[in-house]
């Protein structure tokens, strides 16, 4: 990371693993459960959140000295709402089918805890460049989990990846389906997403003992 | 003596090593452990966890054997038609029937035990604790609550899921919130619904023969009722279990015997069983009342199940099996005597409720038991708190 100082690089790298917004802070779970049945939707959601969080952090950071602290939540909401509307309109214009799949969850980015959390915890106290890096880092950490969950749910639930039939055709019985394999319908239901996220948390914590809380 | 000594030497050799729990498990499974207390103020009761588990398995053996014969009976009856005048020895307890049972049910039992115990061994070695007996009963329950032709690889995946997510993540035997056997069944039900319902899965070979000239089928009684057709089996068939269904759930008679055996050996709680029966009857009566009050038309899709005689709910489906062997699980059920009444009652009550209103699948026993598993600690909490309050009041009165 020649471009960034070590401190700045950590802003991006920390949320990827040891301070991951989903698996460590347990924020943004709703969308991680709701839209990860397909890998494509997970990726689009990750990119959308990256745009909103990156831009939002910069805007809030620029305004941090003029926002009266009593009404800062309202101001933050206005900023997020404006950015989310942009994302929503872009999706509707250029990827209509996908925006239908994501349906209400694009709008619900506004209530994604990660975004308000980063505004409150970071952007209100740091400069725009560092806030931008923090936003990108956190949304990368969020997107990483979304994509992992989406990968396993689509692969095991529908036998496809990004719509490609990687395991063969279930109706014509080719590939794996020829020997009796069947898709796991449980993977398409939201409870299984929670279990997959739980397994990721389990693996992460058993690899890094420092993350285990004292009882 | 050779094996015992060898095992004992192996145990000493691996003491403190990573593989130690594996050898200890084999040793204690086959022989009495040599580290038992012989003196001092210890409880020296003979009914340890292993014996408790073995008693439940003994209560399950008749059901398993019946399931094997019934597998063959349903298979041949679906092909040749049901025998006109049924005789137990000539039509049911035949070698042909048993052969079908052995070739279909035994693989389920073996897969369930081998995979489940393998997971237990792996976790015992990773965690460095002893292998627990917890899977002995679960492994026997699982093949009894699945349809006869469940593909073995599906069962294997479900067993891994059930043991890991249902039990090991909570800390192993005795720490689980949900009944592992029912977790396995729930996984199968949600993951592969086409293999768990319909009129093809309850009879051996029906799935393979579908679409051919030799096609056979056998719908469960609940399935028939859900389609508003009358049950085509007599009451005695339902009671003795000559009906299609999951491997071990059909014979209410043998389940009843197993239940009595468990009550007399004081392994299972009679409170849970009795209150669950009362709960199921109550809900059945309510539905019967709705029908006789003409609040529901005959065209309604719930009519068939709602008009089903309330007490016959106990004879069909998995209700009896669930009440006797699943609801009474001492780990996941309520612990307090008063709590057991509530816990059991709601299992019966909700089972029949889900059974009638579940649009996709006319059975609800496993869902009801899993739901009440979750609520069991809450019920216990309130029972204990009520007791504390009552005693505080009493002591206040005594001192005042």
C-alpha cells in the first residue's frame, strides 16, 4: 500500500476481517439475510452500499463542523436518503429486473445500521479523506460477507452462479443432477442465511481467539 | 479379556493426547469404566446416561421392527392391492415383507449412526472432551421419522447439519436447545420438500416407478384428509399401524407400549405425555365444534381435516410417536413438574393446529415440538419465579 499510510490502510483492511461490520459488530444483518439468495443481488447490494457509505461519509465529514449536534440524526438521514434515491433511480433506469429483485431493500439501505453507525462513529470526527476510506473499507467488509453468503446460497440452493447453471440442468438431468443430486431448498429461505452468517462468525472466531469475549 | 486389556492399554498410552477421547469412548461403550467410585458419599445409582439411553432404544426396537415389516407390507399392498381378509401371520409378518424392510430401513439406520457418531468423534477430538452418549438415541430416532425411500446422501447431509447446528454449537449433549432428531427432520423437510410429502414417498419404490405402467402410490391418511377425501383405512388399521407413513410412526399400539415401558422405568415424563394428549384432544374438539356449528362449509379446504374425529388425530401421523419419544426428551423439554404440563399441552394443541392449517404439508408435530423446545426454558423460568413469589408471601405471613 504505497499510496496510503499504514494508519489509512488499516481503515480499509480492519473492517474486512477483525472489525467486520456484519460478523463482529453484527450490523446490517437484515439485508444480509433478505437479498443474498442470489449472488448477483448480493453484488449489486454491496456496490450500492459502497456508493452510499463512501459518498455519505464524505458529505457528513465536510459538514461535521456546521451540523448542530441536536439535529445531526435528521441531517444524516437526509444525506442517506438523497444518496439512496440516486442509487434507486439508477438501478431502475439501467437494471430494471434487478431493481425488482431487490425491491424494497434498496430503499431500506437508509435504515442499514452500518451507515448511521459509521456516520456517528467516524465521519463526525474525521476529515473527508479518512472518512471516505473508512466508508469504502466498511462497505467492502459488508460486501465481502454478502458475497460469501450469496455464493453459497445460490450455488447450493439453485445450483447456479450469477445465473449460470454450474452444476448442470435440474430438469434435463445433466451434470451433478444425473447422479441424483438435488438443490437444497432450505438455502433459499432466510433462516439458512442466518445460519450461514453464523457459521462464518464461528470460523472467524475460532481462527482468531482475540475476538472471543470473556463471559 | 484380550480386547478389554488392549483397550485399557491404549487408553493409558493416549492419556492426555489428542486422540484420547476416541479410545475412551470405545472403551466405555463396551465395558464399565474402571475409574468408578467405590467408596465415600457418592450417589451410586446404576442408571447413568448410557443406561437411560439404552432404555429408550429398547423401547424403540419394537417400533423399528414393525416399521420394517410395514415397509414390505405397504410395498406389496400397493402393487397387489390390500389383502381382502387380513391375517397377521400370512400377510404381514412374512419374510418378503421383512426383506424389503431390511434393505430399505437398515441402510437408513446405518447412515444415521455412522455419520452422526463420526461428527461426534470429530468434535470430541477437536474440543478435547469425552465423546458423549447423546447420539445413541438420536441415531435411532432419525431413521424412524423419515419416509422410507429418503436418499441416503440427503439423510447424511441432514444428520451432519442436525448434529453440528442443532447440538454441537450449543456445547454438545445436554446443552442443546432443540431436539437434534427433529432438527434433522426439519432440515430435510425444508431442504427437500418433494422427498418429504406427497403420495409417492411413503411406499418403497413409488418414486422410481412414477410415470411408468407399474406406478404405485400410497397417500398418508392426513394427506387424504387434506384433499377432502375420506380416509380409506379402518380405525384398527390406524391403531395397529398398517398404514403408510414415516418408518416408525405408524403403529400407535406399539408406541403406546413403548410409552408405558418408558413411564414404568421412569425414563420419560408421564406428565408431558398425558398433557400433550389432552392438548391434542382439546384442539381436535375445537375443530369438531367448528364443523358441527356449521361455521365452515364442506367446500373449504380445511373441512376434511377439521371434521376428522378429534380422538383419531392421536392414531394417525407422527403425533403419538412425537409425544412419546420426542416431546419427553429430558434435555430440550421443561424441567419443572408444573412446566411440563404447560409444555406438553401446547405441543399437542399446536400439533393439531398446524396439522389442519398447514397448506403445504398436513403434519405439524415436529414443528410444534421444536417451537415448544424453544419456549421450554421460558416456561420453567415463570414456574420458578411463581414458586419464589409464593414462598416469599408465605414466609412474610409467618413472620408477620
